[in-house]
């Protein structure tokens, strides 16, 4: 069973959603569902990036300061 909900969105967001809906022959619910699923597919967690940087691409100074943390402007390379 589907329940009907009333939501408030800005006019510009409504126009974009309406365009997506019309262009793809969807209902508003289908358009919103499509956008939510698309966003979840694109969302990556930190662990998804483990190993993507090669050893040669690492800036040793930046790496050292990232681990240590910047305490003062003069600490920055």
C-alpha cells in the first residue's frame, strides 16, 4: 500500500524534477526514487579509495603534515 505525502520544495527544484519526470516518462515518485538510487550508487566510502594512489604520487611533505597536523602557519611547507 502506498501512502500519499505532501512535501515542500523550492520552485527551481520542482522545475528540475518535473523536467526529469517528463523526459523519462516517470511519475514524481519514480523520479525521486531514481535520483536517490543514483546518489547511493555514486556515494563512495573512504575504504573505496584504499590503494588508488600509487607510491610515486605521494607527496611526502603533505603526508607528514597530514599525520602530524598543522599547528601554525610556519609549519606548512
